[in-house]
């Protein structure tokens, strides 16, 4: 059994590295009953895998990114007290709480417990940036590119411009003033005067919509 578990665990980590979520889900579905059998066994010769919490945490990340929140919380109910305190497991738990209350800044600055988590976090970061962009374009008439970089946590101007080209092609880039100009929003929702940074931060805090996480 332990050989089967180890093989599945290695496969799961490889599937994450390759971004193959279908195979990832199949391997997780196969390994969970094996984990349960060991947990319910009274044998002292069968030890739980040291990778178990790592794999369980990755599964939670997949459910979170996929917006399968009922399954996410159902999985939490199956954890032991020790498992729920493991850093691989607390990471997705804390991330879900931050998303629920709209603490986007912490999500954007998150430090992953293992490189294998980066694939899922990157998908979440894209969603968070989209949510911030939605708020910005209806709250500001224009914005300095440097300010947009700070707000959306882009490291370079090129990263921001690539995001605009791929996801916000209705934004106008004024190269002479190094400014982003936003198109008027749909009828019935006009952008007002440029608000203070405090106001936009409040907007971001309350604007979280978990159904947008896909």
C-alpha cells in the first residue's frame, strides 16, 4: 500500500508541475481512500506518508481555485487536528479567508509553502488582479502607470502593459503622460471624480465576489 501511495504522490506532484489538472484530480481521487485506510488502521507497521499534508493542501488549493467551496469545506471536516495545523494545509485555509473578506493585498503578496503551490496561486492572482481592475476602472478616470503597478502588484511596467493588452484592451495608454485612461463604464454606472486612495482601498475590501474565482 505504501508503494502505491508513494507512486500516486509523485504522480500528483508531476501533474501539478505540468498543469494537468484532470490527471491531478484522478490521482487525488485514488489516493484519498488509501490515506483513509491507513488512518483507520490499528497496525503499527503502516505509517502515514510524510507527503500526506502536502497532497491534501494541494487538493484544497485546486478546490479553491475551482470555486468548489462546498467541497473545500467538506475536506476540512475530514482533517485531524494535527493535519489542520500543518503549514501545507493552513496555507489554503488562510488564503480562502483572505479572499472571503477581500484582503487582496495579502493574497498578492503571499509566500507559498512549496513551489508546487505556485501554479494554483498564480491562477488566484489573476482573478484578484481582475477584481482590482474592475474596481479601478469605475472609480478612476485615469491613473499613473506607476500607481497602477503598485495597486495591482506588478513588478515592472512591461508586466502591467502586457496585462492591459491581454485583459483590458479598452484601456487607453497615454505614453506622453505615462497614464492609463479608462473607457466610460456601461450606461447607469458612470465613473465619478477621482477618489482618494482610502476610498479605493475600501472599495477593494468590500468588492470580493467568490463566484468569480474560476
